[in-house]
């Protein structure tokens, strides 16, 4: 696998791939090519949760969509950054450099998943 680091014979999964594997494993989640080459979009019952861009220099970028109020709250709390192209619209971005970053991003995807599941009355 390109971009995988080997340490003493053990493969280390790139942080962006940790996010992709976890989110893709959830019931009702589908994956498709994202908005840019090499990116992956995640939908829950045809509703967009967000996408993960391909890593560049070892850093992947996750973009997630929330309501404008929820997105602003995440930014204010330091859990995400404003989306560089469409700030203030609910989209937020998080750089994924480490396994800890991947865990933070998975938690954000999970919040979106749970929110949509509750709204759609899907378990």
C-alpha cells in the first residue's frame, strides 16, 4: 500500500485510511469518489456526512458538513477549522496527521452519523 510506513516489520496504517476504514464499516454508510481526485465521500442513506481528501505530504484533510450553528460551535471549541473554501456554511475541516487526529475525525463523523440516524429514525 503506497504511503504506509513500516516500523520494525509492522505496517502502520496512514491516519486518513484509519478514518476511511472505520466510517465505511458503519451500517448504512456508502463510499464514493469525493469532490477532488483521490478523495472519498461518505454518505449515510444518501445524505452526505463528509469526505476525506487524499494525503499530501503525509497529511490528509477531512471535510464534514454540519448545520451552520453546529459547525461554528465545533470551530469555537477548537474541534475543527473553518472550511477554506466555504466558511460559515456548516462545513468544517480537520487535518489528519496522526492516529489521535484520526480518532477526533472519526468522532466528528460519528456525531453526524448519529444526528442523521436520529433524524431519519434509522438505527
